């Protein structure tokens, strides 16, 4: 049974875009197999398929010429502020202007 959970988690992880954060809630499994899902994510992290961003948060690294990239700030913001399908926060100020290419200033925070 553990092998089937591992295979199912691996398939669900491969469906996510590289650089997007995923949590236990993003994986469609029954609550009884929470421990097995956590163990499967840990194994995938050890294999290098996933990287751990924070406790209970993983991401598929985006390969680049300089090594694996961290998830984007937008992906982290979406994960942290999404409440029941609606985004409750968004970038403003210098960070937004920088993303739009209107300025080259880099925000301090």
C-alpha cells in the first residue's frame, strides 16, 4: 500500500509546474494516509525531485544554467495568502513596478 501512495504522490508532484509551492493540502489523499504522504514527500526531497521550502511546503526546482532556482516571490505569496480560492494580498509599490519593468530599483524588503 505504501508503494501505491508513493506512486500517486509522485504523479501528483509531476503535475505541478516547476517553481510552484505545494503543500500536503494540495495532494488529494485521504486524511488517514497523511503520515504516508509526508514520508513520500520527504523521500522525494531526498531523491532530489523536490526541495523543501519550509515545514510542510515543497517545490519542484526550476533548472537553470546557474543551478536550481528558488520558487518565485509570486508563488510564495499565492501560497501564503490564498484563502479558499481567492488571493487576499498582492505586490505593490517598488516591487510591482520592478516586475512590470517600469523601474530598475530593487526594494529593500
